C-alpha cells in the first residue's frame, strides 16, 4: 500500500520533480497539469530516459555538443529574424 513517501505531493517523487522543475526554470505545476503531460513534457521525459541510457561519457558529450550546436543555430536564426 503506497504512502506519502512513495507518491503524492509530499513524497520523494514530488520533491524530485520539484528540483527538476526548479533546475529547468519551470513551475512545479508543469508536472501536475491535470495529470496530462504536455508535448514538451513528454519530450523532456523521453530525453531524460535516453540520456540515462547513455553509459559512456563520450556518448553524453556528443549529445551535449549536438544540443549546443542546435541551440546556437536557433539563437542565430532568432537574431536574424529581429
């Protein structure tokens, strides 16, 4: 039988989600939006699961390098549009 330590707004999972939301600069309610994940949240969850599956530091560095490149390109496109 689950208790507050296992689930719910006072349990450890809630605290962990709260720390993740804080680290992302997002409201904690992001994870509790009527129980339905948004498309962004679903993508974030997938990304975290995939990241967790990467065991080699070199693989994680490649992912980070790609993400940085894509973010920089997006910034450049945004700047050009202004």
